[in-house]
């Protein structure tokens, strides 16, 4: 009979919201093929212990922005800006640190080892010779060769699995699938959620089937909030995994405040706070042990902020695994 | 004192609307460099007459979708879906028919001669050899070589100029610039407007400066109509050019009706009517002399609908130029 909603009511309505989101989402194409591929990839890195090798750590890196369709037969959609540079760079450093990487990325965004290439590398880096053969332009030869060689080495070594999304519906269904597949790895799994995920969406069922007509004058659109899936990921999908999320704001004033709130609200291990304009120079890693400001090494023109960032997170993850194993050992004594 | 708006009032308010759109648009980057490049390109194809060569016809092909930013420091935007396949294919056929082509396209969309390549040709078509050299995969060798060779041939022959846009603001400013630059060519210029242009936008000045916050519950957005620039293009920018526009609808019922309305309203020479699901198989060309249904040759697996479409339009354009010259000659007698 009270005027406020109880925590239980809130929990219940949230569970309903999440259920509605997934129930109404258009089903994922090739779901079972993707799931098999994913399980095979994870299994491969969990069965090395018998040979005395330490089991490999696995990180799921999300990268690029999600879209929200405005029409069922999609002509128009809302997109979140993200080039995917951060996710691609981070993938390189996690691979270098010995992780196996599930690179869950937006179609067409930046790929690992390709950061320094132009937008359209095929047409911008290659040229045609007089004998109608093609060759890499001299100025681009090193970058192109390195991109292809390093990318192939990672794929062939079986340490890089690439999965693609476009819409918020595909992204969250894939994230749920990865969460379930990594659940048994406990603290050895990490989620590094760098994708720019839509906050608002038009529920599939209430969406216009056909293209919205422009003759009717101005357009008023009503979008609802996407349920905060970070919460579900941390509580249900993979509760023992190490969780890193990102906050991007254009207004520095509210950035750190929102990052700390997210840290507590979603029980993350760290939140990486980015300001749109300076995000390539510095980020702040917000943790329950305090904030760490990470800056790019300005004395090196080729340096980036991801290199020191991943170094910090890998160390934090190692500590987390050790503490987790110790507390398990202690509780089983 | 009447209740309806007079035609003059309507005209006046439309002129104001167009002026407001351009006045409030963020200025184009590298405007003068682009304008120089464009004028140089056109000049090159207008000075061949002295050698007894027939002056080249020039077509401006627009391709891909425009975006509408929702925030000034853009994190979110509304996008119109378009792969740019039609524009890329059409460019190839217009070049083959002897036209010089200004390919005004959305960044990252399909490029001429690259239609058969995978999304990410560099990583999907090349491989690394044991000696750390790179090579094209055997299965893709022909397609990749042809793409690079043909693309370079067109660029080097000076018959293909590529200009890029992302937002509706960039697109319309570039289209206006091209219109002005082609004005003097009269009927020899063609506009083939295949881009998927946003119908609604948020005026720059009324746009949120910072990222829209999601904590405030559902999002209601108010978008206004983009002024119908086809009308300005046909009346002011390049009134003697041959004009082709496109209509894409998901609902076949309203498609032909809307195409005919557009033909009359904007005084186009043809409107190409596409239905989203069948657009790669057939289109209807709506003209004042009747409708032409253009179908892909199904007996040839590699055929497309653009080949017969461009053939039809090139013939119509030739007739238009001849009639235009005859009527000029008649009126000067």
C-alpha cells in the first residue's frame, strides 16, 4: 500500500523488460552455427591444462556502434557513432598479452592490425602495373604486409574469433550467447565492453512495417530505453567474469560521476571513462580502489592510449584471478 | 483574406526554408579545394570540341545514404540504409557508355568495379605466405585484379571524379556545388540521383550540443522535413540538365503513384521506381511518355538491372540533347 515501488517490484519489472526485449527481437541468423564456432573456440583454450600449460585467459571485446531500426523492413535506423579503433587496438594488445580474443564487432568497422590503413585499403594502397598486374604502392607496402600477416597469424593460431553485428538486437543476443559460453570459465574470462550501444530503441512489434512517409509533415518518434543488460551480464550470464565497461560523454563535467555510478550499479571491476574529444590522448579508469588516469606516451608519435590501458587491466585481471582462486581454496578447506 | 495559402506565399516560405537549411548547416570542410577539383574535372571534358571531338556528356551519380546527426558533437545519428551497389554499378555502365562521371557517394559504401568483392577485401582476399609476403588468394585473384585495374584506368583517364559525403548537410552542399558547376553545360549534364537522402532532420541550431542522456526515461524526438531540394536543383541549380530521380518504397501499392507524383512535382525527366525487396531484379522507369519496366536478364547469372537501365537512360538523354539543340537552333533562326 506504500507509495514507492519496492526493490522486488523493480526487479520483477526489470526481468519482464529484459524478457520482452529478447522475445520481441528478430531471431539471430545462423544462431546454431555461431554457437558451435564459439564453443569450439573456447574449448580449445580450456583443454591445454593437461599438458602443464596454464589455461589461457579469454576476453570478449565488443567494438563499434549498434543500430536501432526504425522500420521493420529497414530503410532508416539510428546509429551510434564509433569507428571501432579502440576495440581493434585493444584486441592487438590483449593478443600480445597472451589472451584468446572474441572480437564482437560492428560490420565494416576497424579491424585489428588495420588501424593505420586508409578507409578503402584495396583501392587506396594498391596500383595497377603496365602488365595489368596489381602491386602494393611502395609507401604503403610495410603497413599492408604487416596488417595481413599479423591478422592471419592470429586467425591461424586460433586465438582470434571474429563475430559481427549491426543492430542492437544482434549485439545483445550475441553477447548473451558469449556470456553463457564463458560462464564455466569463471574469473578467467573478461568482458571488455567498448562497443557504443544504443540507449534507446523502438520495440520490434510497435515498429512501422513499411517506410515512414514524409508527406505527413514533421516526424515525432517515441523511443524506449534499452534494458540495462550490463546488469544481467554481471548477475546472470557470467557473474564470475572480470567486467570492464566504458562511458563516453561529450561533457566532462558529468563523465566521472556517471562512470562511478555505473561501477557500483552494475558491479563492474572497472569503468573506462572517455571524453569524446580527448579519448585518444587519455582515459580515466574508475575502480573501487580509486581512479587511474591513463595517458598516451606523447614522446612517441606512434603510441596510443590502449597500450598502457590494457597493461593496467591485464594486471588487475591477474590479481582478480589469484584472489578468486585463493578465496575458493580457503572456503573449501 | 482567403483561407488557403497562395502559390506565391508557398514559394516564399519554401525559399526561406531552403535558405535556413543552408545557413544553419555546418560549413563544408575543404570547400574551395573540392570546388577547384570539380571545375578542373568539368573543364577537361568541355574543351575537347576544338579537336573535332564531340564534347563528352557528364553525369553526376549520387550513391549511398545520408545521415542526420541528432547531436552537434555527433554521437548518435539517423541513417538511411543503402549499400551503394546501384550507384557503383551505374557508374561502371555510364563510363562504358563514354560519360565522364562525378561519383558523389557516402563514405565506406560500394565502389565502382568492386561489387563482387567481399565486405573487407584486404583481409578476405589476401593471404600471407611462409616468407611473410602477401598474395591474393587464388579464388579471388581475377576479381581483385580487375577491380584495381579498371578503377585505376578510370581515374587515370580522368573520367571518374569521386567526392564523399556522410551527413545530409555535406550531401546537399556538394550537390549544390556540382549543380552550379554543371549549369553551363546545359543538356549535356545529367543528374542520376540514386542516393538515399534523409527526409527528416534536426536543424543544427536546435540540436542538443551534448550527448542526449538516457536517464530521463523514454526519448521523444521531433524532426522536421528536409526541404525538397530536387525542386531547387531542377529550377535553379541546373535547370537545363537531364534529371533522373529514384523512389524506393517497401510498399508496392504506393510506389508507382509516388513516382508519378515526383515526376510532375519536380519536373524530372524520369523517376526510377524501386521496391525494396525486388529492386535487384526489376525497376520501373516512370516518364511522361509512359512507364518502362526494366528487368535483369535472368538467363545470365552475372547480369544486373543497371545494365539495361543505363542503356535506356543514355538513349533518352541523347534524344533530349538533340531536341534541346534543335529547339535552340529553331528559336535563334
